[in-house]
């Protein structure tokens, strides 16, 4: 289940530029605004993917998110 939640967020961020920008600025707020409800374990897994994106240029962050999303089955 944890991988499914992480995959859904990654695919959403890869496909939706506005969501991606908001999530890069403040992941928790962006998730709440979009109605994502994650368990503590799911959030920890997502943060482990997300934290290395801090400070990257938008295009570089997009490319990394897209690569991460491709590693998860699309739902």
C-alpha cells in the first residue's frame, strides 16, 4: 500500500506542473490541498524521495520526479 500512495503522488507531480510547483514549495500543504491522506509510513517513504529534490531547478526536479514515477506502477 505504501508504494501505491507514493506512486500516486509521484505520477501526479510528474503530470501536473502546478501541483508539482506547490509540492516542491511545501509538500504537506500541497498534499492536503489535493486531498491526499497518507499514513506516517507513506509520508516517510514519500519524503525520502522528495527531500533530495530540495534546491534543484524546476526542470531538474521534474526530470527526477518523472524518473521516480516511472519506477512505480501507474494507478
